[in-house]
């Protein structure tokens, strides 16, 4: 009787939900990890925990952003990217805050893929780089103050590089 109960529980248990929390597979040198909240694309990141942060963009269309996160890691724009595991949400492209070459690569990738929204007048929004320690400290909305902004790299009116 106990064996039948165990068998029924095992057959009826939502294993797909449990396994989905830990889905992971590799594509070349890149590892893709998926859980209910996020999809991560990781290829040998070498981050300093005190310097790591991200450029973020909001999206509608999971397939579109998944392709871009994967491409960014495969092409060496970043060593790690992630996006919300939903049809709309946020994506993050990680780098060390003092790595100017990486900032330039990410911003160029964003510009080439139209990931930075524009105002009605065609001006680029002055998006911010956010340190992970700010995220961990709960700095969101009005509490969030960035020291690194897009305007430090490009002219927001023209999109031309200023550095």
C-alpha cells in the first residue's frame, strides 16, 4: 500500500517545475541557466565583486532579447548577461565599472540594436549603469543615484561618441 502511495505521488508531482528551476545547458563555451525568474548567459566571467555592475534595458519580446543576450556573450561584448524569464521585463549586461573598453562595447551594442529608447525629439535617454551593490542595498527609483551615465560616453542628441 505504501509503495502505491509513493508511486502515485511521484507520478503526480510537478517535476517539470522543480527541474525548470535548475535547467542549464551549454552552447559552445557559454552556459545558459534558466529558472522561473531569469535566464542567464555566462561565459567565464572575471568580475571584481566591488566593481561589478550592469547596463540595463527594458524589453517586450522574450525571443528578441534572448537572441541579443546570447549574441552579446558569444561575441564577447560581455561575459555575462541575463533577462527576465517573461515576455517583457529587464535585461542586464554585466561588466566591471572601471573597464572603459567594456562600457564602450556594451553601449555600442545597445546603440546598434536599438536598445536605448529615444525621446519624442529623438534624443537618447540618459540611461544609467547600476552597481550590483546598489541592487543588493535595495536602491531603486528615487533612491537610486548612478555615478555612470550614458551622457559620459555619447552625445545624447546625436549618438556620437564623446570619449
